């Protein structure tokens, strides 16, 4: 099974070639005229952070498509700068995904684009993706694409650091667990429990996810009732962000989304340099965001990062993989870096130069660790990839190599699944999943 073990160089090269072809075939199979679907069955529209990861992979094989992917997403940017977490494909029948366009009702919101979208966001990894696509395949075209994207990426940052800075300390807050990308993480349990909802509400809707995936792996009906209640509340206010503090029942500063915010400023500095704009303000903002993350979300006693619930003012105690993500920031100070390395290498996450099991999405030793349920234990390639980049940024090439081997092993064992069993590596969720394929290409390409 291991790419690191036995078989010699020719066998490894054959295996790498087969994996590469599998990943490219998966991305080709999920390409839908101007964007990539995360999965043909479970997620048949365009998702925001999926598109960022997918662009990173496409850069290695189909750079034109990588740019198209980002262009399609940013063509759906709202006038206030937000990039919606879903852009709906109008060609699909109503009911192909829940909650669909009628539920979000973006058409009625001034400043929303002509195409139907959701009204919430996901982590802003697009500037980093655009920069990586350009770096991988620089050309006249890529410079023109960067120039087109730059003001849009800046507006996107401004939305998050302006309207979404409800805490007033320089970080963006999320208004829905879906905005974190780790929808069902135990990190959201306490703030979500405070959202009034009744599971019976779900009788009025038809969930699409449990038709295509095992219901025991997915969020419960009560979770979904709360997800629906949060969208209802945000939509009722026209998806406006002013006065959220007084009226919205879920407001949390997420370590992953804010890590992405900082990474975006680093990437924007590089893009600015390349396109003739001033990189200075981006560098300064990256420093400020990193400092705010440490100040607001780092627990020096426990040695990891946590979300901050703005409704209670407290950090959420769960130790999830979200807490490891600030390691991706190159400017993270030495103490939190050392603490996160210790946390990642502890029995909770099991990172090692030779890993015996995949990196879980939640603390293995926690009583609420669930190896099969969505974001509550299984291993995900996007989290692995962000941590892998962080390990390299902080010169832990030994651990980065171990994590990379583990990422490759997962696909060797199970194919391009959406997520993986954290003990056996068995494939879970949707097969032929976009970012699993894309990020595999990226790690295969780097040695
Ligand atoms: C809701 C598409 C998306 C990912 C998220 C993942 C899942 C949607 C869902 O699928 O979320 O946005 O229906 O569960 O949690 O990270 O972007 O792949």
C-alpha cells in the first residue's frame, strides 16, 4: 500500500503514473462546461472553496480550465464583494441539491448576480489558488487573468475584513457552520446548540444528501433544522451584515477561515507585485491578521487554536483539526508554531514522518470522535494539504513528507473519495471527488 515502502523506483513511478491518470480522469469527469462539480451525485453545482482547491490541481494539467474555474466563480461575486459558497447551475432540475436556488432566493437581493447563488461564503482560498496557478504555469494569459482577478480578490477581502468583522478585532466571523467548510465539526456544537430549532421542521423539506450518502455519516435532522433556521434568519435580513451582532444567532470567528484570510493577503502581495500594484498594504494586512488570530483564537495553555463564539465571548473547547490550520501562515510566531507541531504530533492527530494512520479531522482521543461521520473524525485531503503546506512553510520537511505519503496512500487504497476512514483509510462519502483528485496532483508534483 505505501508509496514509501518497497517495490523500487520503477514500481513507484508506475504507481505514480496510475494515480496521476486517475486524478486527471476524475477532474475531467467532473468538468461541467465552465466549472468543476465537487461530485456528480452529492454536489452537482459549483462550490467556492472546492473551486480554489480544484484550480490548484488543474494548474498542473489544464491551466486554461483552472482560470475558467476561477472566472466562473468570480463572475457570480456579489456587489458587496462576497463570493457565494454555491453558484447554481441553471441547467439542473429543481431538487438536484438541497437547499437549492428557491430556498436561498438570491434573485430578490439587490447586488446579487444574475445567476442564482447561495448567500453565505466559504474560506477565501482563491487568491492563494490564483497565485499557485500562475506560478505553476506562467504565461501572458495567466498575467491577464491575475490582473482581472486582482480587484475582485481585493473586494472579497474587504467584504470579509469589513462587514464580517463583527468582533471588531480584525478577524472575519462566520454566520453559519457551512461557511467554515467543516460543516459538522464538533467545533460548532456549542454555538449551534444555542440556535432554536425543531427537527420536525425538516418534514417540510427533502434532504438530498441522505439519498446519495449513508445517513449515519451525515449531519442529523436536528443539525439540518438548525442549518435551515440560520439561513432563514440571514435571508430574512436580506443577507445584510449590518447589525448582525444584535440579531443573528450564530456568530463565530473560525481559525481556518481566518487563516485563509491571512494567506490571501500573502498571495495578494505576490499578485500585486506581478501586476504592478503595491504589495505593501497586503503584507501589512497579513501581519495584522496573523497577530489578531494569535491574540483572539490561540490558547497558550492548551497550545492550540479554537473558534471564538462571539455570542458568549468564549473559545469553543473542542480540539479539532481547525485548530491546526494557522500553521499554514508563514508569519506565525515561534511559540504557537511549536505548540501546533506538538499538537499535530500528539496521539490526538498522530502526525509523524512515517504515519501509521491518516490525519483525522477531530481529536482521536475525544469522546465525541466519530470515525464515520462528516468532519467529526474522518480524514480529508484539503485539511491534509493545508497542513502539508504549513509544515513546509515552517521547514518541517520530515513531517511534510510523512503527511504527503499518507495522502497518497489514501488514494492508492481507496481512490479519489470525498473523505476517508481515519483508522483503515477506507473511502467514505462521494466517490470521484474533485478536490481529492486536484490536491493529489499537487502533492504528486512536489517532491
Ligand atoms: C454544504 C462541496 C461541499 C464542501 C463542504 C462540505 C460539503 C455542503 C453539504 O460539501 O458541504 O455546503 O451539502 O454538506 O462540507 O466543505 O465545500 O464539496
